[in-house]
C-alpha cells in the first residue's frame, strides 16, 4: 500500500470519527431538549438550531487538525481550473501574458545560472584565481618558484595552429600551457593522462592533449588515438591524453593543448615572446587578500630577471581576482542588462493580469457576496481567489516552459561565441525548480491585489445591485494605477530598444575605410617552421598570387595578414623617431603592424594620401620601409611631413622609413579604428614584415576581387595550395561584405532582443489599457446614456473615452521617462554614437505609447458612442 493510500484511509477514518462525534453531540442536545418538555418530534430540530451549522463546526475542527488547509487549497485550485475553463478567452490572454514573462525569465535564469552563478567544474573552485596582466615564460617560472600564497600556471590565449592528422591539414584552436595547469585545476584526462611535471622543458615537450570533441571528430572515438603522433606547426607531437566532454580552458574554442617550451638558455623566447595570462590556486591557508599583497613584490623581483631593461610600471596595475569573476567579466554587464529586461517583461505581465483579474471580478461580485452571506470568511474568500490566480499562473508556466526552449536558443545566439560554459547551458532541474517557484510567486503577485479588492464586499449593495456598478471609484483607481505602472515599465524598454536601434544605425553608417564589394578573403596558413626561412614564405606567396591571378573571373589579387574587422590583431611594440620612451617607465607604444603585398591598398580602395604605396622593388634585401595611417601621422608628426620619418620594432636594430600615408581604416571594429591601448597603425611590405615572433608572418589571407562565384574561386585556390604544399591548410572563405556585416552581429542581435522585449511590453500595455478603459466605459453606460440624451455628440463621447485612455498612458509615460533616464545607464557601454539621453529615442517611445493608448481606447470609445440612450436609462 502506497503512502497516499494510507493517507486517504487515515483521513477517511478521521472524517468518520468526526461525523460520529457531531451526531453524538446532536443526540445529546436533543435529549436535553426532550427533558425540558420539548416534544420528541421537535427535539431534533431544536437541537440543530441550538447547535448551529454542523458544516461550520466540522470546518473549524478540520482547520484545527492543521493539514486541512492543503486539501482545501487543492480543492480551490481545482475549482479555479474549472472556472478558468469556462472563460477561455480571458484565460488565453492572461496565460499567454504570463507565459511571456515566465518563459523569458526561465531562459535568462538558465544562462545567468550556467555562466555567472554555477561554480566552475573544478575542485574547490573558490580557491582558483586569475593573476591579471600578461607574463613571458620566464616570469611565469619566477612566480611559480617565488609565490608562497599561490600555485601558478600559465595558459596561453587560444591561437589557431596548423595541425596535420593522418595527412589532413587543418587549423585548430590550441593553447600552450604550463605542465602543471591540469593538476592545478584538478582536471583529469578521460583517456590517457595529462602533462607530467617537467613536460614543458626542452626534450620532453613533444606531446599534446586533445579535446573530447576533436577525438570523436578526427579519430572517431578510437582509443588507439593515445600514442598517435600528429604534426602541430610542423612539430611532431604524441597524443598523451583526451580531456573529458565539457572541459574548456582557457576557452570553449580550444581543442588542443601543448606544453610551454621553457628554455632559459633561449633568452629571446624565454623573456621576449609568448606573453600570457596566469591562473593560480590559493595555497592552503592563504587568502585572496594575502595573494594580492604578495603579487607586486613578486612582479618587482621578476622585472630584475628580464634579459633586457623593463619599465618599473610593467604590470603595475596587476591584481588577483577570483577566476570565475574574471572569466565572465566580458559578458556580465550584458547578462545583467538582459536579465533586467526580461524581469520587466514579467512585471508588466503581472500588472497586466492583475488588471484583467480586477476587471473580471466585476462579473463575480454577486457570487462573492452570496458566498460571504452564506458564512464564508474573508480569509476563505481570499484564499479561493488566490488559488484561481495560481491556477492561471500554472497554465502560463506550462506554456512558458515551451517558450523557454526557444527563448534560450535566441539568447545564447546573442552572446559572444567564446562566452564561458555557454555551450553547456540548458534547461535542467535547477531551471525547472526556478520556474516552479517563479510560477507560484507570479500567481500570488498577480492575484493579490485583485483578491484583496474583490474580497472586500458590501453585502447589501452587492446583492441589491446584482453586481452592477458595485465596485466604485476605488476599484477603477486601482486598475488605473496598475496600468500606469505597466506603461511606465514599457516606456523603459521602448527607450532602451530605441537607443540600441539608433546605436546600430549609427554604427552601420560608419565608413569602414575600404571597399568590400566583390572581395573574397581566403586564409592560407603555412607552418611556422616553413617560414623560419623568410625566402621560402615569400616565394610561396609570390607563386600563389601569380597563379591565382590566372583563375577565370579573378580581376585582382593581393594578400594581407589581417583582414579588416576579422578579429585578427597583429600588434607589436615600436620605437618612433623623435619620441623617446620615458626612462622611468620604459614602455614602448603598441602599433597595429600589418603585412601586405603590393596591390593591397589598391584592391581595398584605400587612398594613398601622401608618398607612395608598396611595389615589387620593396623586397627582403632593399631598404626597410613602412606606410602609416593618417591618424598615426597626425599623432606623432603634427604639422610635419611624415615622409622620411622612421619607426622600428623594439627588437630591431634597423629603422624603417615612412614612405607613405594612407587613409584610416576600421581595422578592429566599426566602433573604433584600433583596440584600446593601441597607439598607431603601420603597414609593411610582406618580404620585410615581422610579427611578435620576430619572424615573417606565416598565415596570410588572399584578397580576391571577382565577379564570379566566390565558392568556385575558393575551390580553385585550395587546389593551387594543395599543389604547392599539401600540408598547408586553407581556412574559411568569406566575402568582405559578410565580414563587415558580421562585425555588427552582436549589436544587431542585442537590438533585436530589446525590440522584441519592447514589442511584448507594448502589446501587454495595450491589452491592459484596453481592459481598464473597456471596464470603465461599461460602468459608465448610464452616464453615457444621460450625456447622449442631453445632446452630446458621438464625437464628444469618443473624445471622452479616448481622453481617459490617454490620461493613463501619459501619466505612465511621464513616470517611465524619468525611470528610463536612470535605468538605461546600464546599457551605456553597449551604445555607439548616442548617449543615454538621446531625444529621438525618447520621442519615438512617447509616440509609440500614445499610439498604444489611442488604439486601446478606440474600441471602447466606439462602443460607447453607439450606446442607445433609451436602453441605457431603462437598464439602470
């Protein structure tokens, strides 16, 4: 026998005992009546009159049992469902309103919980920290040896690497890490093992670990992958481990981990290359504050170990942060903004449903009055009404669950692909529990004010009037206040949507500085080892460009190592003639340093403002030259002729002469020419070019201007590359128009989200306003009849009703505009070219809300104008 069967048997037995006890009390009272001389036939009736209502007595006893409230609530809930079923139209509108709010908040909670709140999937995640700043390999080792509060590991930023597996060359995202990284995270391999101590030292570092996804994709889940040798940038490495599904560090893009090459005998590589962020675990007993206090003395000591002079301010702003806070810092603001927006949708939905419940309560005034007259206490009525609103919320929650699946996909698509743990976000038991709690709270919040108002009944007036015009002005004012608040919240969302729309429009009007029309970019990525011989890489690209020019449909072809707006960032520090470094800081300016072939400026339609561009004569053996951007020339040589000035990479002994000035490009994003912290932009002819590795860039993108099918041209270029060297992977093929469009994808997705939020808010505000005005107009039927009998025109009646609607909207508009001035500051960092006080956004939101008010009041106004005075007066 189940628990519920035993519970029902016990409950039935208690009910039978209660029945017998009540009957015994009645019989005892009847006997007393007979003893006082009441005839036997009337004694039973007299006993019942003296005893009172047996049902009321039984109800009081059941309440004393303590658990009967649950059964009564279940009865009330079932009655609520039956009532809602009889009012299908009302139920559908209210449930859909709540579904929008509950479903959107459930989807948003799943992302906030998965990205911001859920602990990192490592042992003692609260002990993991990020050491901010960037450190060369030598500094990583120094901090590992010297720190008493932290166990330190280096984890290089994700970088695309050439990987050859079974003769198939491809580009994969990889990260060079300290051998102790996996043990520090307490992350074990799914198969094989992670790196052993010392496997980041020369002679022991020819190993690699791969992700579960790469193992399944490229090795079809074959366990024999352990021990296989793959080529990574031309270096053979043995696979020693496969990480479990879901492991993603330092980002979800990484599919391959290789150990750092820690060779202190190679000072140039040890101290001058591979700058990386650090991750650490607090040692037992150490605190975050102690680690922060220790960090700057550690950095000061590391500065003395460099093989070249370093400024005293190097990493002076470095600190120690909880790792989880650091990982989500880039998306925290966006997530909180989205959470606030969907929270407003839920508040609007609650206000809307509360207004609808108040309007619906009018038809139930007589029912509630009769219940009260028959002995129902106000608390009992309140509980019944709240149970009905909870039943309505349960329907909305069920619909919202289905809506949450779709909303989650949309929200995930609006976030950057590299958002930590975004791929693992889904609807799980935590989200379902949150939805259940949110549904219950929503039902109570939406129903509390209507239930409280409806349960306050005047029995005489209610029964006498039959429920008509019994609510009075207080109920109308309450509904008006709710709608005013609803409109105010809608204004905030409409203003936010307007600001983001204006921001995107401004961004799309930006001239990128180049012409993307009919341009295709094809990435070609030889191994770094191939390009150790500069002449080999130069010959490769010369041959490739020459043969690509002969492809049918190709008008022009050139090569660059960073396609504008593609996300590639070719930086290195420079010395600028006439601008010596501050001896105290010794910090060199950071330049965007791009390698291009002759014809690149022409194919991109970049104007040469002074001097010349590059020619075939600017070869490896000729004089070193550069071209600078116009803004760089203005910054470093204002009012001077920049031609003939000199720049060099900090490690170079030879200066490079400026031979030309070109127009500024939007190299990094449409919102800014260059990333923060970058001081200028220069271009080098490919044969003379260098990058941060101090050698010629290996990966280049071919820019092809063609009127033919880009896919066909790309296929032929792949064939050319395969003929020249089958181990060179050819990356994705993109048109530059797509590159420019994709640069606005994140702002565009955020804008559409807020436009959708604002549309939902406006729709709910229209429904709520219509409900209030329609109810109010119905209550004023007699007044309308009198006005029309006294000569009021249809136009004046329509104006009267529309005026009431506009008063509600305008009051909400005024309150909402004030709230928007304060709240939209949250999205200030997401805007481009507009301020949070942009008048056009506020005016547009006001016009929309006024239109909503007019539309919501039009139908009730027309119905009021068609009132027959005789019927209205007769009905009253």
